């Protein structure tokens, strides 16, 4: 799913193409790439947090079994 930066970037890129403004088109592409990178980082953080939570849950379960 596209985030706000990706959508704004696509819009700027389109405006740049239609108006012949190369700098606006390039700015839009850069903003779109930034949005994709931001999504990738957020996904990596979510994945890491999920793995950490799984490990913590396993330790909690082992601790409960000992009692």
C-alpha cells in the first residue's frame, strides 16, 4: 500500500511530466523513493519487534511451566 510520501511523489512526478518541469518530476521521483524506503524501514522494525515478542513469549511460557 502506498504511503503519503509515495502518493505525493507520484503526483509531483506527474505534474512535472505534464508541465515539462524536469526538476519537479525529479523531486517527485525522489519523494516517491523516500516513501518506499520509509515503508521498508517500518516493515523491518515491525518484523524485528514481532520476532523479539515471540522470543519473550517463549521465555514466559518456559517460566510458567517451571512453576
